[in-house]
C-alpha cells in the first residue's frame, strides 16, 4: 500500500475501534486458555486490557490458569460482564467455538473476534492509538548469512555466501536492538536467524545483551536453526539463563545423515534444560523463484503482488528496519543490488512517530511495494512446490549452473 497520508493512515479505523472499545469498557476476554491464549494474555496484560479467560474445559474453570479465573461461556453471559471476546483456538477448534458464541447471540466484530484477524488488523492499531504502545508480532535479526548447509532453493540465497564472509559484528547487533527497542514496546517473538545462527562466534554475548536489556519486552525469544550444530556450552548457558527457545527445522527427510546429529542436539538441549521444538520433517517448500529474475511487472501489478503476499518476516539490521527479510537477503547474497534503500531508517527523526512505524509494519511504504517483488512469486509460491533442502553438492556444481 502506498502512503497517501503518512502517520494518519489508520486515524479513521482507530476512531471507530476506540469508540467500540470504550463501549466494551476496554476489556478483552480470551476464549481458549491454551498456548495461543497465553501468548495473547502476555500482550493484553502489557497494555492493561486483559479481563480474564473463558474456556469449555471444566477443570480449567475450577482451577483457573496462570492464576487467572476461567469462566464458562454461560457464566460469562449470565454475569453481565461485557467486553470483546477474542477466540483463541487452533484451526480445528476455531469453527466449534465460533459456532458456540454465535449461538449465544454474540456478533462477530461487535462482541467477538477471531484472534488471527484481531492481532493482525486491529490490536496493533488499538495499542498505538489507545495506549501509545507499539506491538510487533515477529521480528528477526540475521546474525550471519553463512550456513552449514547449501540448500539449492534457500529462500535467503545463503548458498551463494562464501564461508569466509564476515558476520554482523556484535556492535551492530547491539545497535540493531537498541534502535529497534527505542521505538517498539512489545514483541511477540524475537528470533535470531541465519544462515545458520550457531555459526555466529559471538552468539552467547548477543543473547546476553538482548536478554539483559530487553527480555521483559519479548514474549518468546528464540533461535531458528537447521540443527546441524550442537551449540557450545557458553551458548547453552546463555540460552537457559535468558529462556531462549530453540526451533529446529527438520531436514532429515532430505538429509538422512542429520538424524544422528539431531539425536546429539536433543540430548544436549535436554541436559541443559533448554526448551526446544523440532518442526515436522520438511519434505516440500514453496518456490519463490527469485533466481528466475525480473518478471517485468508494472507498478500496479507489483503493488498487487506485495499486498497479496503478507509476509510476516520483518528484519532489523543496524538502523534499518526491513519489511521482508527474503527481499533484503536474496538481493544482498546474490549481489543483485535491487531495492537496497528500501527500509525504514530507525535513526531518522521523521520516523520517530509510532504511527509511521505501525503503518510500515502493516505494509505501507512510499512506493507500495519492494523492488524485489518483481523477482518473486509472492503468494503464488504456495502453488510451486519443490523438494525441501536439496543440496548443492559441490562448489564446482554451483559454478557450472
Ligand atoms: S539450512 Fe536454511 S539458511 Fe541454510 S541454506 Fe538451507 S534454507 Fe538456507
Ligand atoms: S512478494 Fe515481495 S514482500 Fe512478498 S516475499 Fe516476495 S519480495 Fe518479499
């Protein structure tokens, strides 16, 4: 979307939302006291609008959750309490809960919201306009573009990065998070990524700095890894101390040799009492098709591609805030020099306004798209499935292509 009234794009939506929110006494109830609900509880409490839980589980109604009361829907309806219900359930249960609240006479976008829609489209606006708090669901920082694998279709084009390439300096890591948290109040998940982040030599110091300085503003502090490296003890110690959650992308379906490595990694994480999750074995990826080059799209089509894409992958890099980590990294790693100046400069006073950052975060920019969108299949990538984690076998193999 193109900026037409920068820092005022959401004024009307905010006005409508706030009026409705005041009618509901600024209270948010979470219907679903599970993992999704807990994630919402954290951010609603930070803004002071959490009113309680509802859940169908009678055990939770008896005991409460996290020290919070849990009502049944009928108790809520009979109590006369009246807020917005935020339905927090996975794909399977959501239709059941939605039917339940509709049958109770509640209306969508008047009495209740589905959490994905609320958190993507409405809560960030409410948080800034009502509470002067900027909330960002997900942000990443790429510590190194080097990787221990060389996947042919790496969406960051890390296969093209020499193993001798310098990583982000620790000073730049500190500058990145300082710049970012000067403007942003709360983050749902803050992720250290790569390349392979456990190749980063200053990992324990980076974790310690972020953990010491900003941990209370981050709901989930995580590292996404391909699981090929068992971290050194000082890194494990830092992960435990600052409650870093490890997310392992499981490429063992394509690379059987990783099974043994994963066993060693699990043992180490278990021994060090670090929380982790292995994703499902990845067999297929979406192909963004960056290496196919420019699609020669015109402005209107580029804006359409960008608007349909809805990538959640924001990135910080020094004073630069990027909308799409793939666009930045592919351009840089393939030395395309495309869209190099397409970021929000967090050091510029004109970007001090939280509303400007909110708008950028939600997809507004001067052009309304990124130059790299011309090299990308965007939302259409889901239709182009490719085998996951296929490797470039040798450097010579790469040069021949
Ligand atoms: S493991 Fe991940 S970062 Fe590394 S080359 Fe493969 S897709 Fe890229
Ligand atoms: S369409 Fe644009 S914003 Fe979306 S992933 Fe591709 S380059 Fe990034």
